[in-house]
C-alpha cells in the first residue's frame, strides 16, 4: 500500500477528513496520525483497505476534523463514498465481534476465510449484512413517495424496509408497503441493488404496481405519503443512491403528461 492511499479513521460513526478544500482523506503515512489512540488498526487489512478506530471524544489532528459519514453523501466521489462504507462495515464488524458469542473466548482473523475464528470452540463469525428492500410503486402514471420523520424538510422518497427472518424479498415488499401506507401491490420486478453502509445494509431495489387500497400512513415510520406525477415531483434523494435511480427511472419512462412511454 502506498502512503498516499486513503486511510479511513473512524470515531464512532464519524470519519476523519482534511479541513481544507473538498472532502479528502488523510494518507496512511501522515505523521500527524501517529499520536492517535487507536483501538484497532488495519494497515491494510485483507480487503486491501487501511482503516482504524479511535475512541469517542478523540480530538482530530491539526488541519483535520471528524465528519458524520451521512453528511458526506453526495459530497465525496461515489467510489470513495462506498469504499469508506466498506471500510466502516468491516471496522464495525470487528468492533462488535471481539469475543465469541458461543463461549466468550477472544476472536481472531480466520486464516483462510473472510471471517473471525474462535480458537476455543471453532465458531466462525462472518460479516453481518442486513438485507433491505426499496421499491418504486406506480399507479396511473404516478409514483408513490413518502416522508420519513428523519428526512430533511420537504423531502420524499420511495419506500423501503428491512427483510425479516423467514421472508423472501417479495414478501417483505408486500408487508412493508401494507404496514407503512396501507395499500397492496402487484407485478413486483427486480431493478438493482446497492450496498448501503448505515451501518451494514444491502439495498435491493424493485419496481411494482398498485393493486388495491388507498393511502393510510402508519404515522411512525412514514409521516406523509402521496402519489406524484412527473410534473409535480417534490424534493427527493440526491446523488447516487438507489432511491434516486428508481425515481429517475420512473421519470425517464413517463412523458410530461404522466403516461408510460413505450
């Protein structure tokens, strides 16, 4: 690894960046990092990534600052944003799995697998990935968008939810849409997927069509939901999220009158 390669230093959910100019990461050979009180350090790890964790409350070195990872969505280069998410995922996995859940013995890197191994009971622990679905539902040339209570003011997006034990992706879509907005959907089709490192999700995107029912929000996960035509779209997620791609796909396949294009 070159000393100029990005070095991902995490403090809780925050990432260490240089203060000056556009958001950029320190290099692994920067002398100012040597005095940081690292809890864990991979330099580089098996993934070829250099990452480290420091305790909460750690002060950033001169000329640097800790920044919320979520605030970097759309500010960092797309490839670097997702690389930082991969580094965080691996760091968080190590942080949450220091000891064996079966016998309590300390875990260590597996000699062959991308996993952790307990030398006492041979328990193998793989990185945890939480699958979630995200779906663009259409009805008569309009798309269903909802507001989560943590969204910025005025922002709407397609609906999403985590897969529960024993569910298929399609079953999750039907359940989540029914629970959050009270409608039934049909014609579920795969769209694409995207890792989403907040903290360890895999977002699986789908398109679907309204089947029956009228919007009745749950008031907890969704505080508002409406059908939007292409001419009346609200503020929606920026940059390279799969939510944005689903909404852009809807807009590209409908003309200005809301009719589906061939």
